[in-house]
């Protein structure tokens, strides 16, 4: 049977106290009081630059890929029926 740790007869001794008092803490720096922040500028609801670039370039890339000549496959797409 295992001994019960709560029922142990001796408790650990308290840590020793120092022989002299600890020095008083000294202020090393001053923290300024926060001033109220100015109101943030109002942002208009505009599209971000990345969004605008994607809206312009994605259809252009798709159109260029669909209209480019080459590969000799003309008309052999999914809708050719073969």
C-alpha cells in the first residue's frame, strides 16, 4: 500500500529569512502619462490596390490564353464533340 503524502508527519521547514532588510526599490525611469489620441482619419471605402490589379489583369490573362494562336489544336476543346 502506498503512503498518503497528506498524512506525512513532518512538513518541510520554512525558508530562512535574510539577516538584513532588503533595500528599497529605486525608480529607474519615468513612465509618462498617456495623452488622449487624436481621432483616426476617416478612410473612404475604396478598393485596395491588389484587388484593383486582380480585377483588371485576371480577365486579360484569360482572354489572352483563349485567343492565342498555337499548339495546332484549333477547335479540339471539350465542346468539339469527339
